[in-house]
């Protein structure tokens, strides 16, 4: 079976290394993957706060395309995209009238046959079973797994991991040889929606996250969301200035961490693209 | 020609739907007068053969209704009934009995308006289907000498 | 030949406004078997009822049809009237012309025709009705009360005081339940032990009460008035008759470091122990799971020191069987432990405790002798945070209901804290304050206004430890969801009240139904709050839903009143609308073939096997038999029976069949 | 009357059929369905089955239907009006393709329905029925007509008996009755004069297996034999044997009530059923299968010859073919003959 | 076959049972039930692919049962029937021994019914390809077409009840059709009477039918009535996850799950 791939805007721009590492890991495990042809914006933030029909029509179009292209399962690495697509799937299947309406708008039917996976679900399904045997360079560091807001909420729709104290990334990282730490900020807000408009807020919100991880001895922060990554990484100057000290623990995508553990090339994983130098 | 007035027989449980239909009355909600209710202690008591009997005797549509799941006065009669209906419906369908003429529903003692709605929609849909001649032809009741009114 | 009287009621104008009652009476009067048919303005009035009675006597009626309102309204009225005139009450049926006809249809011929159809249907039914007699079942006038908390205690005392025998069983070594753990009680702040202990002693001394502590229900058989219960008396490993309760053994036991259940793990107890000083009975038991002798094979220090020589290491569980007529379930509830809450650190931090643990801290008999001290280091907390609705009203946690008692005890806790720690700062995070009850809201206002407890309306998203402090993160929704962070020394979670572990199994054992949260289900949420669906089994206290003390006590008295009512007569009278399996002359005996599918379908376990034997005692046939004490008359068995051997009185095959025939054939 | 012998060309049969239809007669003839031949009203000659030894059911249904409505009633208030059997509804019917072992059965039924009470409905149907039978040129292991007084070319009970003269031959028509002559008159050109034909050589060979007179005598003292239990152990208690039998005539009177209206009818019954002749009291005079089996044999081979002077078996073998448990009446009769009392 | 005869003799000679129910050569190419009560008769026992009558119908027959403990030669459908009968308290280890016969005609000695159950549970009840094809064809028809199909197919039925008699599950001493107060099923073998009789029979067999085809084989008029029960087996599979006869005594229709399908209920 071929796995569909929906990169979304981040993975094509500011977070290219996420796409690179996802594809590198997927390739290493011989998984057939195919980017959805002619995909469009998932409508995160802007659309869903302005116009409900638009916010559903955008992701619905992506799902329709995937369905038409014969894809049964798609992986959506960006947590925001994942949430939007999943929400749309939920709304459309719950409400046949709405489904008809959206199909009219898009001039495309969607029958609800596509199953949507976030990156962790994808890894769990296709990588985890063979992961331990593939580890060549155990990721021997204390890591803080940071889930952010979108990956686990709302629970009743995504039905993925525990909403307050998720553990899936921790379990996965333990398999690479890392030691996940117990910490308090796994699902706290990083301030992404204010990243441009009020950078100081990001400094405060992300600062607490990085600060707590560092205080509890983490040597790396592991994420599965491009917004989380860019905030914790790119805004490190503001973070450090909020904390009043210099913290240089790197922020890695989970696919990068896995890639390192199974001995993939650092460049193929895009590690050179980070602001905080990845020394692990 | 006058509009076809279907005969609808309703088999309902005493505790939920019968009481629900009482509430429809108490609330003075109007509905089609084509329906005739037969009261049972529980949907679990309703013998599927009675549904066939109703068709034998000339019913054009049937409503079967009881307490919502978990609300059964007798805790599980409706759960048993539900399984039985499922099997009954499959068999009806397989034998070619028009299952569109049999409406199953849950109407609680508080759902007076729902009862009126169930009756009205059933009457309307059966009216559209027309008299159940297919079954009546087979049932071939003895013919009455002269007909009233 | 049937002689049926039909009485059409106008119900003032409620029926006659849309139904031509005179025409109904006229048409129906011509039907075969109808001896009299008339209409009248108010059938339920005295003159109306007299019309019926007169007709029964004068015409020798064999059946009566009253066509008026819903039978759910006046069936008892008219059946009683018939009985008074000498007609078997079950020969009277009602046609529902008001709720099902006149009120829901417009005036017109179709409506009158429907009324005629409805009456004809019931006339045909009555032709097939049979005279029925009420069922009488003998009653054993002893009650079993399961659970020795305040509800069980109250129920036992009330039943005992009404002159009936009670057997009270409690699974712990002492009665008292959760109430004995409490410090003070809202809204009066009287000491819980002080008001409870006298009741406990009264139970122990009451001549009508037999108390078995450290005992559990093993199995149950039978039905209302006639239960047979087996009780497992767990081995206490002491001879209760000899033990004087001096307590020397508990001081000598070397196995001391066991978390005390009574103190919610905040203190220790020995392996041979009395759970708390005021325990009833005040005699120790040996905890076999902990005792060094039982686990390792040697010790017996207690035996050496016991001045009365009352230790019995070879004692075994004893099972006794007793007949009882009624059962009161008062098994209480449990609270979620702190390990249920990932956002509050999964119970990993010792200073995040439950409300019940706080009760022990605040109790003068508790591990800190009533001083509020941190379990971790014994320090007095300067800042304390109470979190209400910890788990309750949280669908994501699987507990969508309100635990009801937390608002009040949280206010009490905060108040007690303020009384005990002068200058301390206390915060309460709440969703809503639910203080409905006599003097309840005043109590909460007092905590806020007089004792200066800081109430913050919002939920706590996370509690985590940092630099020896507990950081409580939440939001103040009254300040526009402003984030709040409090550095606390101690956090008290008002954790959700939940059903006891094992409640589900107990319910299944007793055939009592339970809700999705495993609380026992009452027979009717409003009108039968202390009854269960199983006749003769009643509910008291928090086993049905979270309840506070006054409610538990009231419910217990209610259940006791039901039991006393049941015991007030030597025989129990029940409506005969139950299922029966036919019996025929030999050699058939019954058309039942004994497949017993009915047995697996019956929700009340009312179907039994009956062996039909010849005079030599050989079994000729095994057939089903309905226990009239257990059958509630749902008729599920009837629809299952392939041989049509079970029928249900009041809704027999012939009755319902003739209804359908009559409906569609005028 | 004397039997007239005529020759009917093989392709004239269809013409005869068409003439019967043109004369507004209902024609019942064997039709194949699911591999079983049975009598059905037939509209065209081509749908008549050819290759069958015996129909599953006998043709008695045409004269003694499985459900015969006697009357309709209607209650009007306290009055009841009754509409009796409509004799006009009995129309001229032709039974086509009946075997001699079937036609002989009509005589038996006639005795049953007229021995004391004259069953007018039965008689009306019988008198309106013309029986065109065909002799057997094939038989199987189940056939034993010759043991019970019949033979594959017997004219008893027929109005006209046709015998096929060779595999591809023409037909010998033996016109037995006036009813038969009336048919000939309708299509006289089809019934040619013929020389004497030796029809016996074209008939199936059915050997005699037992002596029914001997059996009748044996049965007089056989009531308490253990044979009944032994033979009937595998009997499952259905009614197939009775329902396919050309002479079984037991029936039950049933009401079909629908409120004010209803009807009364006669429905076939079978002594195989456990509920056969159960009394209202619950008493069952034949409570076990062996007693019911005994009733079946005794009735046919003892009681009927005694009371009606006819045997209740024509040797058609239908019951054995239809039996789901393979009870073979011929085998059982032989073993009765062989058992020493 | 020798194994079978040996086993039967052994059971009779050791008085382990009073009667062994098996097959013997019948008329022509037919086989039929044989009741072995002494060891000489055992030599008449046969077994081959023609032996399809479901002998389990005899274990509830009063005259057979009253002989004492029975043994039965049982193919898979017969074993299924035995387990179903045991779950309905009609037979038990005290009155019945099962001599199992595999599809390869090998004898299996079962110690008790529990072992029979374990054996039976290895095989799901599956509709054969030929009937599946007919069912598929019927499924594709409109309800009206199916109605016509059944009215026509059932029209020859003259209610001889051979189907009932041959069915091991129809052991009731009073069938619903024999019940006349009220008359649930019209006595007439007219269109309605036939339809209702077969409808009711299929309902009564829902969750109980062992798919042995005894009913259809017994029908003297070759009506494919087993399609009704086969369809109910199919639907039980899709609606309730199927069933297996089980000594636990839980029947498909006398039990339920709170989350059973109810998409047809409004």
C-alpha cells in the first residue's frame, strides 16, 4: 500500500527539514509514500477563525483529492494540518447535509474513506515494530518530549494519546535509546499564533517550556510540530532574554532523532537548518 | 378520488411509548388519526407474528416503539426486542415484505412531540407507498357481503 | 357468553368536543357480547362509577370497558369500582379515548371512527380476559443490611426499632464507614466521631441486630420475602468471645509499618489491628496478607502476649446461610485517588492529597493529631490550594456527573485550614459552587467572607513541583480567563466520588441493575428512589450515587420504611400480571419442552426448572416454571417461547391477538 | 357399457388438448418443477411433462382439495349470516395424464365420501371431472399396483385410458364411460377405428409381491405385534405419506376468523402427526408413533376392506418415494406377511 | 466402516448404551436410519457420502429416547445439532454418546459433549458455494421480485411438515402451528398459510440452525426452504458476529449486547 503524504505549507518552507527527515525515515523503512497531487492550504488559523465553510472546504478538498488518487491512508506531519484535516473529517461524517454542501463548494465528493495519521501514528504503525533492531547509534540523551497543543486536542475527535499527559513520543524515544524526562510542560502553549504579532509573548510562553526542560536536565527537546519547533528554536533569543540566561539545548523533530539513531546522514535530516546548533 | 388513508397499527410498550403518546395528548399535539395503538407491557413481549397478523388483517403500515436503550422499565426487554427486530427485519426483507412499511422507534415517556412526529411521518410515507395490495392479495381474507360506509 | 358493559366518558368536554360519544355508545352497543353501552359526562365521578356498579349487578356483566382517559390514569379507580360491585377487577379494561384520540385529533368522523375502533378492540380483549387473583408470597421478617457505614447503620437501627430482626454485614473489621474518617461535618462543624459513635454502639447492643464485621456476601438465592443468603465471615484469627479488646497485641506486633486504611495511607498500623480507637466491635483482627506468621511461617508474638489467649491462627473463613425477607444495600462509595490525575502529577507528589486524606489530617484522631502538616516533611503549609471537581464533571475523564459533596467539604476544609493555620493562605479553584441544602450556601459564604478563603472560578490545568513548591496553574474565568499561577505548599484534590470497586460484581450477584458508572440503579429516578429493579432489594446512601450524610441517613430511613412496610404483613400481595407456564393433564403435563431459552432471556432470573415426577419419583419431564415472587411481568419470555407455553396474564396471546383482529376488522 | 377401442395418432394428442381448452374445460396435467412432476392447470400442451413414472402427489387434489372452503359467515351485530358452498364455482375439469393407480383411487375416495353421509361437494367435483388416464409403460422399485388388485393398464376409474403403443408409437384409446364418449364426440376425427391391439405388451412389468387378502387376514390378529414399533422407529412423524397418497382422506375442519367475518373449511390431516385426533381433554388415543403407523396400515388393509369393501392402497408407491426417512411401505407389508404370529 | 461397526458392537456388548443410531442401506440408492440394539444388527451399519439425513432428529424422539442411553453416529452437522440440543437441555452426557465421523470417514471417540463442542468449534458454519450463489441472486432482486419468488416457490407446499419432522431443532412437542388459541398460523396450506409457516420456522431457527439441509432434503416437493435459514445464518454473521452452538446455553436471540446494531430504529 502506498501512504499518502500531505506536507502543508510549513514543510515546504520554514520547516523543510521536517519534510526531509520524515521522507528520509520513511525511505529507510521502505515505506511507499506519495505526495497528494495538487494539494492546497489546510486553512489553519486564518480560515477556521473566519469562515466555517471555508475552513471545512479547504481540508475537504485535500481529502477528496487523496481519495480520488486512491490513497487509503495519509500522513500529515504538521500538527495544525493534522488537526484541521481530522476536524473536517469528523464534521463531514457527522453531518451529511454539510458534506453535501461542502461537496458543492469544492465541486468534489468526499466519501470519508481516507484515514488520517499524524507523524507519531505513522511511525507507530510502520516504524516502531522494527525500530529497536535498526538502532545503530542509540540516542543516549535525556530528552524532553514536547507535544504542544494541536497534536492531542481535541481528544474526543482525534482520539490520540492522553490529553493531559501524553506518552506516545516518550515511548517512541525510549526505543531509540533516549531517556525521556518527566516534566510539566508537555502540552503547554508555545505561543505560535502570536509568533509574528507579539514575539514577546512567545518569549515568555516558550521560555517557560525551554526553561523547565533545561532545569530538569533535558539535553534535547523532541517535537512533532513545525510551529513548536520554530518557536522553541528560532525564538531562542527572545526565550533566553526572558529567562535571563543562555540555554542552548536543541529542538529536534522526532523523525530527526530517529534518523540519527538509525544512522542516517545528518544533512539528509536537515539538522544544519536549525538556529540552535544540534550538537547531540 | 379521495386520498388514500392508510391503516397503521402501533405496537408500543406501556412504560415509555404508551406514556409518551399520553403526553402527546396531554400536550394537545395533533397528529394523523390513522394510527391505532396496541399496548404491551414491554417491547420484549411483542411477538413478531403479531406484526404479520396486522398485515394479514389489512394494515398498510406498522409502528413498533418502546423505551430507549438503557431506559427499559424491565432493564433489558428492549435490548432483546431490538435483536429480534433485527432478525425479523432481515427475514422480512429476504421474503420480500416491504420493510419500509414497518417503522421501529424509541419514544420515551417525555417525547410526546416525537410520537406525533413518528405517526405523521409514517402515515405520510405509507400513504405515498399506497395500500399494501401485494400482501393483501396473498392474505385473501373472506370477502364481506356488503361494505359499510 | 360474554356480557360486557361499555361506558363511554365525555370527560366534561375533553372527549365529547371531538368525539361523538353518543354515536360510539350506539355503535358499540350493537356488538356481539355487549350487554349495555352508554355514555356519561364523568365516568370517574361517584355517579359515573355507580352507573358501572349498577350495571354489573343488574345486567350480570362479565366484563367492563371504560372508554375514557389513559389507563395509566384511572385504571386502578375503575378496577376498584368493579371489584366493589363483585366483578373481578381484571375483567375491567380501559379504552384510551382522551390522550390517544380526542386530544390529538380534530373533530370529525374519522376521529369518532377511531374512538369506535379503540373501544371495539378493548371489548374484544375483555372477552378473552380471565379473572385473576392477587399473588400472595410469604415473608421472612428478617432484613439483611449490607454495609456498615452511616446509611447501613441508620437502616439497621430503623428496621430493628420497628421490631424486626436485622443482620448487618460489614466487610471491614469495624462499622463506621467513611463517616468515621471525617473530622468535622458541614454545615455545623460538629465532630463526626462524636455524633456517629453512639449510633455504632447502639447497633452493637441492639437486641434485634446481629452484626457480622469482616464479613461479605457470598451468594444469594430466592426472591422478595424469601431470600437465602450465604455470608462469608472472614477469619479474624481471634476468638471474639474471649478477646477482651485490651489492645496489648496491637502494641506488641512487630509488623508496624503498614499504611493505615483508616488514615488513608497517612499513618501506619500493625498487622493485628483495630482500625481506629472507637471501632465497633473494638476487637482486633489479624490481616493475613501482612502478618509475619501467615506470610513467613513464624512470629506468633501476639499469641504469646495475649492475656486472654484469644489468638486463633488456625481459624478459617466461615460461611453461614440465613433466610431473609429483604435486603438493604448500603455499600457506600469510594473516591478517586490522586494517581488518577496525570495533570496533577499522577500521585507522585506526597503533598498533593485527596480530600479524604485532608479529613484525616484535620481530625484530632488523625496521624497529625489534627494539625495540618505536609505529608512530605511535616511542615505546616503556608499556602494551600483546594481543587474542586477533580475528575468530576469531566467527560474526558469518564466522570461526567457532579460528585455533589465536594463543594461543601472543600469549603469546610478551607475553613478548617484557616481556623488551624493562622495567617495561612488558602485558595479554592471551583467550576460552580453547588451548595443547595439547608444552611449550605450560608456555610460557603462564611468560608469566603469570614474566613477569607480565596475562591477562584476556574480549573487547574496543571500542578507541578518546582524548587520544593507546588506550582498550581489555572485560569480565573471571572477575570477573563486570566492565567493564574500559585506557588503552594500543599494541594488538596476534591476527587470524584465513584462506585466501590466490586460494585458491579455485587450488583450482578444480586441481580440489581447499575448505571454506567457502576452505581446501583434505583427502580425509578423520581418515584422509586430507594427501590431497585429486583423486588425486595433496597438502596441506601452513596452506593446509588454520591450522597452527603443527611441524604444518606434520609435514604436509609426511607429504605427501612420500605422494609418495615414489606414486613408489616405475613404475606406479600402482588399484582398477578406475571408470566405463567402452562400445565396440562398427564401425560403431557405442559406443552413446554424445557429448552429454557426463556431462562437466559429473563432479566429477573424468575424462571426455574421444575421436574415433573411420577409417583415413584422418576423424573418424567423438566419444564419451566415462573417464580411469581420474582417475575415482574415484562413478557420477554413469552415472545421467545416457540411452543407458546408461557403466557403473560393481562397481556395473553388471546388478548393481544384479538385486539389486533378487532382493530382491523370492524 | 362396453369399452370402445380407438386409435389416436401421436400428434393428435395436442389437437385433442386444444379442443378441450376451446370447450372451456380446465385441464389439469403433470408439470415439472424443481425436478418433481405435479398436477397443475395447464394452458398449453407443451408444458405437460412427459418423462415421469409418477407424479409426487396424486391427482386427488383436483377433487378433494387440500383446503376446501365450506362456507363464509358474517356477524352483523348479534345476527350471523352464512353463505354456503357455491356449487356454480365447480366447473368442468379434465384430468390429463393420470396413471391407473391414481384413477383407481377415485373409486376408493368415492366410497369414503359416500358410505353414510353423502359428501355433496366431493360428489359435485367428481361428477364434473373427466379423467383421461395414461397407462404405464415404465415402473420402478416402489410400484406394486399388481399386488393390490391393479395393473399398469387398468381402465378402472378412467373415462378414457390411453396406452402408448411403443416408444414412438400412436395411442390406443379405451373409451370407458359416457363422459369419455362425450369427449370423443367433441373430436371424433381424432379417434380412429382400430384393429385389435395387444396392449399388454406395451405395459410396464410390475411383479406381484404379496397377497393383500393374506395380509388382511393377518392383520386381524396383528394389533399387538412388536412389528409396529420396529417399523416405525425411524418414522419422523410428518404427513408426507398421507398428503401424496391417492386414497388418504382424513381431514380436519377449521375456522378462519377475522373479526366479524370468517369462513369454515376442510383441510387435509395426517395420521402421521402427533396431534392427530387429540381430544380436547388432552387425551391422545394414539400417543406414540408406532400406534399412528399401525393406524395407517390397519386402516388401509383391514378397516377399509372390512367396512367399505375396498382396500385403501393402490400400490402407487408415492408414500415410499416421499418419505424423508425412507420408510418403504412395500417392504413393511412384505415383512408383515412373513412374520409368524 | 469396520471401525464403526466395531465401535457400535462394543458399546452394545458392554451395555454402555442401549441403542446406536446409524445408517443402513435403504431403497435404491437411498440410505436410512438404523437402530442397533443388538450386535448382529451392527453389521448392517454403513457410512458414506449418501448419509446426509440428520440423525440428531431421533435423539429427541420419545420412542428412541425411552430405550435408554443412546449413541449416535454423527457428522459435523449432526454434532452441531447435538451441541445445540444439549444447550437446550434436550440431551446430556448421561443419555448420549457421540461417535464422531470426520469428513474422511474416520471415527472420533468423544469422551463427552464438551469434547464434541471443542471439535465443532473448529469449524465455522459456512454457506456452500451453490447456495451462496442463489442467495446473491436473490439479494440482487427487488423486494417485490423476492416476494413473487417466494410466493411461487412456496405455493406447492401442502404443509406435510416433513421439514419440521426432519429438523433436529424442531423437537417441540407442540409446534406453534399446532396452537389454535389463537390460531397464529393459518391451517390452510394456501399462500398466506405457507408463507407464515415458513417465516415463523425461519425465525425459530435463527441462531439455532446448524445448516444441515435436512429440511430441504426432506421436502417431498423439493422446495428450497433451507435458503431461508441460510439467509438468517448469513445475516446473523453480519449483524451479530455469527454464532456457534454452545454448551453455555446462550442463544443468539435470547441474549443481547447493549451496543447491538440499531441503525434501523428511529
